C-alpha cells in the first residue's frame, strides 16, 4: 500500500522560499517516479516537477525552471521540492504522486497528472 504524505506548505511573501517534503511509505523509492503537481482554485491540476528515481532524471515545468529544485533522500524515502523566488502565481495546493513501471517512464518526463498514487496535498500561498 503506497502512502504519500506532503508537508512544508505555508504562507510566504513574494521572493521567499519554501521546501516541500513528500514522505513515501510502502514502496522502494528506487523503482518509482515521484512527481509534484499543483492545483489552484478554478484551474486544472498541472505538473511542476518530477524525479525518476530509477536513474535520477529530473524534469521541470517551464514556469518553475531555475526557481524550483527537486531532490531525493533515499535513506529517508523522501522527495523534496525546494521552491525559491516564489511569486503569487505559484499559490496552489501542491500534491506529490508516485508511479512505477511502464507508465513511470512516460508520465514523469511529460509531467502528466495521471500517476496512480497521490498524497493529500499541502497549501502554498504566496502573498504580501
């Protein structure tokens, strides 16, 4: 049973930083891709970043390149999303998701929100 728990969200001023954590249990991280997605009110869920833990490849949406960094700690079975230079448009509920097998290698690079296992989400609000 895959379980994903996000944490680290909150209220931050424009230009500030946050680090989100996705703690995974019930899986061996090496075989999975972990993606970060976000959904703002009235908008569709969109892909932010993904790391394929089988080879370490990382992918980013154009809107966050250069500002966000995804990383992993296999010993802690946790994936992080470091978010710098935050802007109000980054405000959303952020979800992490896990996928393995054939779909992992397609969904992760394309940041498609069709992963099979999801966390409950954490709210990020960027406002002065």
